[in-house]
C-alpha cells in the first residue's frame, strides 16, 4: 500500500482526514518517527501519514462562522520559546567585572558603504580563485539579457529596503541579479532573490556575492522554488505545516480554528530566506547556519519565530495573526526592533528537527502531484 503526505497547498483549503497507516513498515522506511494528525474541513482531499496518533475531534464554536472541526493532538508535548532559548550561565563577580573591560571580537565588521569581501563571506565561499570568478562574472555581465527580466529586476531593486539608503549597493545588487539571471536561464530571476542577494552583497564584492548566490541556490536546490509557478513551494509549505502540528499543536489548532494557513504568511519567508524581515546587519548568523545546515535551519528558524510570538498569536484572530506574522511589522532600524534577532537566530538551533528526516522527505516529494510519496 502506498502512502501520500499532503498538507496545506498554495491553492484551496486545507482539507484532510486520516486513514490507517501501513502496519509493520519496512526497515528501510526511515519515517517511523512521524506523528501527525489532521484537520477535517470537508472530505474533498485526503492526507496519509506513516503513523497515526490518538485524535480527539472538537467542534469549532459557531461564532467562528464555520462548520470546521479541528483536532486535539495527544502524545505531543507543547514546545515553548523558553525550551529552546539558551540558558543564562551564572557568572562570578570577577567575570562580570572583566566583561566591563573586554568585549568579544566580531569577525564581521561590514558596513553598507564598503566594497570588499569580509572574512565571513570568504568562509561561506570556501577555497576560490578570485581571478576566475572575476572573469566569469564579467563575461556574464557582457552577455545579453531579456529586457523583461531587466525591467523586473530594476523594479525589485528599488523595493529592496535593507539597502534603500545606499545607492551604490543597490547598483551592485542590480548587476549581481542580472548576472545570475544570465547564468541560470532555467530560473532567470524570481522575486525574493533580491533580498537574498542583498544580504550577500553586504558582505562581499560583486563577483563574490554572485558566486555565493549561485552556491546558496544550488545548496538549497531552490530551482523548483524560483521556477515559474514555484512547483517546490508546496513541498516546503506542507513540511512546515507538519512541523507546526508536531512541535506546536496548540498553536496549530488555533490557526485551524481561525482559518490561518501556512502559505498565508510563510511564502515570503521562503522566497527571501527571511531577508525581508531580518535586518541586514543581523544576517551573519543566518547565513552561517544556512550554509552549514541548509533547509533544516530554515525550518528551525520558522518554528523558533512562531514560538517567539506564540503567546500573543494564541490571543489573536485571523487578521491579528497575519498582521503579526507579516514582514511589514518589522523595522530595519536596529533601534526599533520588535524581535531580538541575535537571540532568536541562536535559540532556533535548539529546535529539534532531524536533518536526515528533512533530506529524506525532500527526496520523496513529487512535484507533478504535489505530494510526498512515502
């Protein structure tokens, strides 16, 4: 018996129910630690998971204006932000005094008006031949590019708020995006790339930023996400939907009651790799973790971000939830931050998500039918 894993899609409602899982799965099927239940809104779609926990059906109050039913998940311990936040270590009086006279040295001291490659960008790129990269980059800029792509890039460059006060960096961003659109003709250019490239340009010369963008998109296999119609978007949305359910069942139920779907707030995070929200000065840790852990860290950060806001999200309706999770609510000014990104980026590493599990699930996703074949 084959099984399918299907969650919230970019189109239509989340409609799911459970059917019994396969008994005694084969030893080679490394999906035995999945525990998922679902939400039944109508019977137009079906979702199958490898293992079925206990489910208690709860009717949604009539004031919600819906006949939806949601599930109460048993057997999952609710995760809170305090569970993943790094614990403060007790310091001696001497250490506290010494900290007044010493400070940690940040290996990255980049400023938006600088045009050089910092130590962190070199670390992300690894060994490279500067002359070859410069030649490759120059040749791409000299080749022709479709006018419609250039037009879209120019529009999005002007909307890239992290660099809005630095005209030279915006010009560099335009050149890097044009070069990449010529390099990857299958993808060309997709909105969201501008925020990813902006974070890289902040730390590197143009030709290095281009190579880092190429490396990052290849590492994360983002062609299916950045291609027309974004066939890979559903893969990530379904996995995030599953992770919210298993890590934060109470919040998941609250989302379902209020008709909130993952793709309502998460798509922009994926396309921009959080570049729309995280101040550009704070993105060093983000790129450190993405280049090291790949998609696993992006999922950890999404769960960490939701845990960070869980208490207030639980008190809001659909409009309030979307407002809180919308990138427009966050400032690029360090002095007016609503999120302690330094703490959150570090704490998210403590969200337990198996890298092996994520890799296996990505391999089992069928873009044609938009489901996971388990």
